[in-house]
């Protein structure tokens, strides 16, 4: 209970979520990864919930939490493999990874296709000393700049309760928490970044998946998870000694007091982080507002979307949004390559489907004010790329359709084959996984 209060109200989650890293909410599921992994060591059916939680973390999005989960599970499995003198913990992780891939295929397969089509070579580094790492656990700071550092404090802080230092020191005298010191040590080694030449961060930069990541200090999550468990073990030991000395009533009173103080401490910091979160009232487009593209920035994307405007050329890291030649402003969003071929009567625009009412006297290319991508499909005619694209991008150029003559509604819709395949695999796998888990539990009970 004490460990869960320390982690759940801890600063790592509050700082990232308060800053706007909503995809980092998946880190709140990390304790379940460890729980199901440990249960699966003796009851293999728990590999299915382990895979399901891993798939859930991937489904929540972001590029940071899945690799963090991989590091956490690899570390815990290594500890268990050493303790048991067996490779079975690694085999379990492999099986859980297969379950995660099948259950989460609807999210994972399109994401992998996007990664292969648009590799993100954006490795960055940073350096943190052991003094920095310890100080960042206890500084009462929010989302603010850090002097001499590349990032703001939410990328470094993972605040622990002020009750933890004596418990952390006491834990050094007992054996049952040593495994979690290893987890914390792995996290600290990664957080150190380039401060350790040829260290963990250097090694990760040469591995698939990890090599395009940045901000090593985010791996303070491993410390933020391990230290509460270390402190819980230390508190258990101290309370057991207290019970021998003063009896069970004293143990209960002290336990209640410590947990309550830790909760108040954590909630106070959470309130500090969240009360500064600003509320930006965005103007909302009224029904019937015509859609058109605007040239934006990453700061204006949300505003534009809420005003029923597209945002192009807005983020250097978003290849599908870059465009060399798209129209901006209140101009026709669908037009004909040959204006004399007919007319576009009306259009209806959503993020993944565009409909145009056409009246064509002769075949022509219908040009949509939208980036071409291989996953666009058309209800009539053939999807083509029209015009130039940014040289560095696989996609780009204007989305077009070679359309036949006639009066009809032409619709183009975005439907990657990887999504369809992934959705089918996930649907079947979820049903099968539920059946297998329930059956295994029934057999074990009987």
C-alpha cells in the first residue's frame, strides 16, 4: 500500500501529464507488467494478461513508454533468471511479446509500417551526474527551464516523497529489496546519458527501436517505480521490529500515519503541478464552416483543427503533414486538372474521407488539396500522385484521382491495408486469448 501511494502520487507521472505528455499515462500500467510477469513464472496463463497490458501501453501511443517497458521487463526477467538459474523468464517474455503483438496488432502493424516508411533519425543525448539524479528526486519544481540543461524540468524530475530518504538508507541493510536496487541502477545508468562514455545510453543508441529515441532522463521512471518498492520493503522491516518491541497496535498506528503522510505529500506535489496547468479556450467552428488548409506550426495545430482548418507544414517531425505544394487559405479544396472537363458541385471533408459531387463531361484528374499517400483509396477511378513533393519524404505531392466522365459522388478514403490486417488479427486474438486464459484458470482451480 505504501509503495503504491508513493508511485501513484509520485512526481514522474504528475510532471509529464501536467506538461501535456498524455501518452506517458501508459507508465501507470508498469506495475501490472511486473505483477503479471512474476505470476507467469509459476502460472503460465498470466502471460496473456502480461501481453494484453503491453499491447495496451503501445495502444496509448508515444514512442517512449514501450521501450521503457521493454527495459523494465528485461531487467526484472534477468534478475529472475539469475535467481532461478533458468532461462524460463526470458522464454516467458518472448511468449508475452507474441501475445502483445497479436492482441495489439490493430495498433502495432500500422505503426511498424509507418516506421519503415518514415524512419525517424533523431537521436539526441544529454548528461546527468549522480548528484543531478538525486537532486531531481526531491526538488519541488514544475514545468520550467533548467539552467545549463537541454530540456525543461519535467524531463528530469521524478519527485519522491520527503519520507523516503531514511527508508532508502535503511533498505541497504535488508536483502529482500536488493533486486529493485538493480532496477533503479539500470534506470540511473540510462538517465546519466552521455555522462557515462560507452554506457547504457550509448549502447541503446545502437540498437533497433532505441536508436532513434531521445531524452535519456525520461528513464528516471525506472527509479520512480523501484524506489517506492524499496521503501515499502524497508517500512515492512521497521514495522516488524516495532511490533516485537511495542506490539501490533503500535505497528498499525505507525503504518497508518506513514501512509497518510506519504499520500498528503504526494497529493500536495500533484496539486502544485496541476494547478499551474493553463486552460486555453479555443474558438470552435460552427456547423457548416467550410474546410480549408492553412500553413501552421506545431503551436497552432490544435487551434486550426478546432476551427475546421487543416494544418500543413506544421511539424518537421511529421512527414505526412509536410507539403511542398498545397493551397492555403479559402480556396477550392477539390478542383479539376482540366477546368473545362466539368464541375465540382460540393465537397464533404473529414480527416480520413473526402467526398466530392462531380459533374464531368469528359475524363480528367480530380485534385484534392491533400498530401498523396499510398494508403488512399477511391470509390471510382484510380488514385494518382499529382505534382512535386518534398525530396526527403516518401509521401507527398497532391492527392489525385483519374476520374471517368459522368455525374456521381467520388469518395477518397484513407485505409491502410496494415490497419485492416491488424484489426482482423486483434479481433481474433482477443477472443482466443480470453478463452485460453479463462480455460487455464478453470483447470487450475479444479
